[in-house]
C-alpha cells in the first residue's frame, strides 16, 4: 500500500456490499466444526459463558507486520465462545471483498487462555496469556498442494497498572512470543517472533479509548527471504462504545517497517471497524 491517501482507506475500490453474503457462506462451510467446539465448551460449564458474534472489516489484513491480503480490503467475521475461567474458543476469518482474490482467504480456529493475578490492595497485576491457532488458506496458488495450513502459537506476559490518581486509566507494558509453522509440505519457514508493547487504556462514561505501541523482532520466521532483525514499529489508537446492545469498535494503525523483507511498504496506514453482539449462554 504505497503512498495511499488517507481518503483511500475509507473508500475502498470494492465496496463492502457482499460482506453479509461472504459471512453467511463461510459460516455454512465451518458450521459443523464450530458447533462441535461450542458444544464441548457448553458441556464444560454453563455459568456466565458468553457467545460473541463479530462482523469486522479492515483496509488491510496485517499480522506481525506482514500484509496477508495483498493490500486488499477484507471482511473479517468472527465467533467467540468464552468462559469466566479465561478460556476462549474462536472461529475467525479474513476474506478479501474482491472475490477474484480468494488466494488470500484465511480461516482460523483458535484456543485462547488468559489469567490475571492481582492482590486486592495492589495497583499492579500480572497477566499470563497464550493461544494455539490452527490456520488454513483454502487456496495455495501452487500445483503441489491445493491448500496451505499450519499452527501459530503465542505466549505472553503483561503488567496491567492502574493509575491511583486516575481511576479509569491503566497502563500495560508487555511481551509476546509467537511461533509459526506449516503442516505437511514446508511451504513457510518455521520460526519465532518477539514483540514488545506498551498499551494505554482510559474508560470514559460512554467511550473506551486506547493506544498501543509495538516494537517487533523477527528471527527469520515465515519466509526464507526474511532477514532476522528488528522488523517494525507500530502505533495504534482505538475507540469503542455501546449502541444499545451492540458494541462498536474502531482502530487506526500506523506502521513503520525497518526491514523490507517483512513488508515492501516502508510506511503503512490501515484501519479496522468491528460490530459485536454478545449473548450470555
């Protein structure tokens, strides 16, 4: 996405008129797998479990500094089933609005866990989190294998700090480790990524405001051409608020890429918009 004016971020070439249709078709294809997953969680315990339906859009699908949508606008629907114990099961998809570009479709099934330890009188906590993500690209674009799939693992730690003089303001420095590998044919290079972050959050009466900065080190993961080293730095601002029972969240992210083997575009600017609805189970 080279030197795109800000206006182009909000007026895509392929308008999201087919977003609902794409969402419905994808959900039909994975309905059995998702249903079995949700059933397993439901049998594990019902108290205060929550199902969240997410309809998202992004001007570019960026993961660990790399564009995975060839700079195309994407619809990104998701289904999250979470328990009060910190477990979440997710079915999540990224699908370009341009349906001639199905090569960049991605499906994910993610098992996530998070746990925060904090003494009642303390303003500082320790959060441990991680996930296992099975990802699938239904079309590989190569003759040897019609699809590409693999696993991505995350383990991280952060330190949420409540500002004593500002009740609804918090700071969260943290670190995340990622390891990504393909299953079957080695079509991507297995390797690790390290990200250091600083997040700020402030809850106003009706709006949740956030800001996050990330510095990333890629140890040659995913692609043989990637040169190990500091990969990128990004800054994100976000806002979220309720409209009756619907939660609307939006973010804008700027990324400066240090290493062109991570992303050919030195400077990236992209946005996301999500509409979420939660149900108690």
